[in-house]
């Protein structure tokens, strides 16, 4: 019976691949946005302090002016309360 040899990635190669994740995620999100608009769907996004709906015909509609619910300082510890038995 033949044994299969597993290829091991070096730490440098693994770090290089991991560093590409944010860029790939941003590109995938951007592509999904464009595909949804091209398919004729309305896409809802957050721009600055507004929730905005972008329609397939290019019309941009401000749905709501939003503001952050809580100001958070760097290093501040937040506690999360359980809702319906879930964390």
C-alpha cells in the first residue's frame, strides 16, 4: 500500500497567505455588491452615518440617518448579556 506524503507549508508561506485574506475578502464583497446590482437587486449599505439603498437603475436612496449606539474607547472592556439563552 502506498503512503501519501502531506505537503507542509513553511511559517513564512503561511503568514504570506494569511496576509492576503483581508484583500481577498474586500474583493469578494465588492464583487458581490456589483453582481447584486447588475442582477437588478437593491443593495443596502452603510455610508458614513447613513443607511443607503442603491437601486439597479443607479438611484441612491437614504433610508435612515444613523449614529453609533455607544462610543467605545480603545482598550475598553464590554460585557455581553445573554438573550434567549444564547451568548
